[in-house]
């Protein structure tokens, strides 16, 4: 079960029984997106969004590692 609460435009998400073995991360993301966008999101669309987020944060991490001032 995915629990969400909205405060000041933020969405807080807790996966109560998430131990890394039985939780489907794509389904959790899909449910977050459904609540946030107030429209139905398919599993494939949620997977694409998740993959894009991972790629985005990997690029950010690489830029921080390559920045000599950090």
C-alpha cells in the first residue's frame, strides 16, 4: 500500500512494508503520478518517467563529480 499526503504542494510518500523484495518501484511511481497529475498513468508511461528520472540524476551526479570547485 502506498501512503501519500499533500502539504503545501509537496507530496510525501511512504511505502510502509518496503523491504526491497516485494515492492514494485514502477507501480509505486505510477501511483504517485496518478495522485499528482490527477489522471490515469499506465505502467509503461511510469516506467519511462522513472527511467528518465534515473538518467537525469545520473547526469547531475556526473556533473558534480566533474566540477573542480566541488
